[in-house]
């Protein structure tokens, strides 16, 4: 514990002392301190292996500099006090220590400090606060970094005071330290990186396959080619496989937690405990369901919808767990022991079937989820009829739509098709061109899909009505002969009704795959990682843009590394549970060719998809064509709140365009991001030139939007909607039954059984449910948009005021979201399934809430 003394004191020889308070956490294993490491650290203390701090002056130089540049004067080393006598708690807690610095007027204002760890083990340094610095009061250093034993570092660790400086405004004596720190973070580009390394570097996605294990496990390298372009990932430096020098070797699954990311990018102990706890809990529920399934006569099939509901309504009675968990303070055990309140170990009931077990099957809900579900970013305005294809005619033949006037014209409330298009009444969910090039290969496996187009009509009450679904297959005679397509229209009776339900299921399968691979993985997780790397390599922690963006990068590299290890790798969970199978990541690479960074800005995206038009009479100059578009309405409020915050913040540091152009770190950051991080896109003309304040503000707003709100919108609705797999199946295993076949007769006799045999099988469903429960849950220590994990993140008062204003704005938006959800006239806000749209509600409690915008792509 911290032993309070006088903040300023005099030594016997008359020298003045100032005290500092150090807050740190000791090396830990999940929720417990590593007591073995603590014993060894105490032994090091006994034999003089201590932790020391040296202040660095921001205003007085060293008399000599071997490197030809003046650097801030170093104070005498000060030893962290009372390490041995401070009791180490069993669980991980902040521990406070005192350190007393001999004050030297030649130090003046300390702008930084060095720390040397001579212990056996690393510790997590949170803050150092100096008290009563003569003439300056308190000085804060926000560290939030692992400090390993000094033997692992070429230079002592340095931490700067929490004031931001542009490169040209940095105190001259801190400049060399600022530059040296960036050199360390860039590394030397060689060797396998170890856990204590702090190196941020780039690599291709060449670690997904495992050809040394089996050539069938090989996967193409993504990135670095015109065939398979891709954003870059964090480098690990592992050696190549023996079978393929272009493929990086993989680490065993059992060692997945040790996959390299820079030390400060790793999950902190509470987050890791939550992550593992949710994982073990979901795995336990999965195993319970699988054991029950083994008793079944058809163990890999759901026999009925009642059979599906047993996943949520059954379970094993464990009443003792519910009583015990209330007394558990260790995060991992608390999460694992979570039950439904009745002591049943089972999957939580997804929101989509809580209020009504069958509403998901309605056409209204099917259409509503395109506006307010887990993938509200694919629907677009139909501008031509029939829809046309952009696929190369020479390669794929005629891929234009076969939907005819007679399929839809009677369902347009008396409008002609041309009039419906002119009045913005027709919309389309188009998964044709993106999937058709892969349909033949996918259908050669056990999965059977179609490329789909779905047409919808905007009704007077603001809801969408499905008009027709087109299911397309490549021509049996070859791709160049075009598509073989069939069109299905809504029906409520007989076998036609069952066929229509299957047609919607094929669309949902397509949408689920595009959502996971493109809307979620590629456009948020994958696209943002190069920004994380470039920011740490080129923008000093002193840089105001680093301080602005850093909260929005928390845990992203770690969750992406875990994904490469167990989720998106060859034979991983994604291939096992989503229809493209082994072609999943390759397909996402091909679709990355269409990725445009400026289009990720919400207003640009909405206009490009035809969901909004520019209108000077509307708020923010933009009018949604579907007024009750929950993602669009809430999203625009969040977008412009972020934009205002970024403008307020950036205007404090950048007074004119010249300051942007002359910012050497900023220019290096943007150049590296374009030429390295998204290097396969470096020739694109749509990249900002980063020459004006507007360029900077627009770029930062888009980055923060992607990392926070966009990710929240496409991630945290997964369990509420897709936790019930019939609503969002991820695989189809049969093609549509044709008349005069046994399959068609089976459909007439038992349509529910045919539906369940067509979509995701039981085992894959349970794996998928377990997975998305983890991905949809908020950990206990999540930090949400408009919040800060540290109140002293900057000493610039104007920035703090702007951030406080941002937080207040978000709380106002929360109130308006609640009001809209309670407005019965807005039918798309809640829908037949009675699930209010809260995916862009900024704050949340922990757990499976279906709301909350974390600062970063952190899960």
C-alpha cells in the first residue's frame, strides 16, 4: 500500500525532495498475481535488484551529448520504496508505492522519466504522479505499459508527461527521446518477436494455412498481389513452413494465448478473464447440448423447431452455481459460473425469439432486419429494372437479373415500376455479383448455395415488403454461359409458402456470410489494424493525433491475432460454420478490391447506397430516403457527434493547413498507412492528400467511426438475432426442392423438417452459437464511446472540455434513441420480434446486452 509522507521534504544535507506516487500491477496470471514471480522479485530486491526512476528535464540540457544533439538533463536515480514490505495481494489489484526524488533546480520541469526494472519479472506501470513540483504543482505521467526486466531492452523505458506536442513544438531537449522511442517501436525488421518486444511491423496474411500438416490445409497468401490484395496484419516474425517458404509457420492451438502482439496490445487480465470465461462457459453449454444430442436418433440434425428451442429452454439444473457465483469475486470463475438465474446451464434465449417464437418467419421481420438487424449496411436503393450485373461478360456471360415485371408489378400499391423507381420505393439486397464467382466451387463441397437478389418495396407505413427473390446458379455448361436463375415470390399457403420460406433462408445464408466476412471482419477488424500499426510506428505518444486515436485501437491487434489462430485460419471455426468454407478468406480478399477508405464514412456510404440524398433543409445536410432506417438515423447522430468532437480537438492543435503539411510525423504516418498498411491500395486516387485541416478531420472521424460505432452495429447484434440459427442460418446444405422429386414430396409432407435439414446442421449451429455468444458479450472493464479509461489522459484543458462536451452529446443521443424506440409509429425500431434497436446506444452494462459502442474493435 502507499505510505503517505510529506510531499516535499528536506534531506539532512539541505537538499530538497519531492515525492511521487507510482501505481502499478504486478505480473499476474488471469485474476491472480504470480506469487512465484513475486518471491523472485523480492529476492532481487534483497540483493540490490530494484526498480529505479530518473526524471528528464524539459528545459535544462545535459552538458555533453555523445550523439551531437542536446538532450534533457537526467536527475539522480530514485528507488521505488517498500517493495519488500508491501504485502502482495492474491488477486490482481492496483498497488501504490512511493518514490522520493532528489530535487535539482537544474531539472526544472520534468518532461519525461526513465524507468529501469532490475527485478526478475515484468510489471504493468499505470501512472506516476509527482507532488508539489516547485512552481508547477502536480505533474502526471500516464503510462499504461508493461515494463519488463531491463535485460530485455536496449534502452531504458521512457514515459512522457501527459501533454501533447506537434513534432515542431516539442521541447528541444525532449525531441531526441521522442525520436528514439519511435525507432524502438519500429524494430529492425528481422527475427522472431518475443513477448517483451514492443515492435509494430507489417506482414501479409500468410499464416492462415498449415501446409506442413497437410497440403489440404494450405491457404493462399493474402496481401502483396493483384490476385489476392489485403490489408496488412501485425508481424510476428515466425519462421516459414518447410513446405512453402511464403507461408509462415503456425503455433500449436494450445499456445494460442502466446501468439505475438506488442506487449501493450495484449488483453489486460480482466478482459482476458472475461474472454476465456465466456469461452469456457459457451463451450460447456455446447458440450451439454452435444451430449444430449448423442442420445437423439439423428444426432447431427434438429428434428423440429421445438428441438432447436431445447438449446435455450433445456439445460442442466445446477442451482448451487447460481447461489455461489454471487459470492465469487474472481472474474474468470464468476463468468464461467453464470447461469440463467434458475441454475440452468444453457444458452441464453436470443432476443429475436424472447417475445414471440415465430415472428422471425414473417416477411416484415425478414425485411426489417436489413434496416435494423446485424447487417444493416448492405441494402441499397434500386435505380434500374431489371437489376444488372457488373461481372465481366466475357468470363461469366449474362448475369443480369431474370426478375420480370409480372413478378412484382401487382405488389407496388398501384404504381408502375418506373414510377416506383422514380419515387425511391424500390430497394435491393444484392448478393449476386459478390458470390457468383464462388458458387460453383462452394457447391462442389457439402455446402449448396445460390447467388441471390432480393427486391423490396417501401410501403406507406415506412416498412419494407419483400417482392421477389432470385436464386442463381452458374450454367452447367460453364461460367461463360451465364446464370441459371429462378424467381420466387411471397406466398402464405401450401407448398408455395414453404418454398418461399426456403428462398428467404438462402438469402439469409448469403447475408450471414457477407456480414461475417465483409461487413464485420474485413471492414472493421481487418481494415483498422494497419491504422493501429502505423500510428504506433510513426506518431509519438506525445502527438495529439496519437492521443486522439489510441483509445480506439485498444485490444484490436490481440483479438485479430486470436482470430488468425483459431477463427479465420484454414480449418478454423469460420470455415466450419460459414458457407464459403475453405474459400472464406480468399473471397474476402477478392472483395477487398472494392474497399474504398473514404466510402467508410457513414454519410458517404449512405449516399453511395442510395439510402440518403444531400438536402440542405435536413439536419447535417442529409436526408434518409427511408425515414425509419434505425441504423441510418442513430448512426448519423453518432457520426456527427464524433465529427464535432474531432473538429473541436484538432482545431486546438492545428490552426491552419500549413501546420498539417509541416507535421513530419503526421505526413510519415499517412504515407506509411497508404503505402504499407494498405499497400495493395497505394495507387488508388481516392486517398486523401493530407494537406488540409479538413483532410485530417475527415480521416480521423472515419477511423473512429469504423473502430467504434460501425463495429458495434455489425457485432453486438450477432447473438440477439443470429443466436437463433433458423433466423440467420450460416450454411445451406441442399438446393431448392424441385417438383416431381422425393425432396419436393418431403417438403409438402413436413416443411419444417426440410427447412432444418437445409440450413445449418446441429453441430455447426451449436459451435456457431457458442462463438457468437462470446463475440457479442461486453467484458466488465469495457470503455465506451465518450468515456476515458484515464481522467488525466491529457493536461490540455481545451481538449478535456471538448471531450466532456462529446460525452454529454452522446448521453443526449441515448435519450433520443429510447424515445424513438418507444414511438409506435416507427415500425422498424422494434418490429414483430419486439427487439428495440439499441445497437448504436452508446453505453452498456457488461454481458450480453445488444447495446453499447466500445471505443475500439476489442472483441
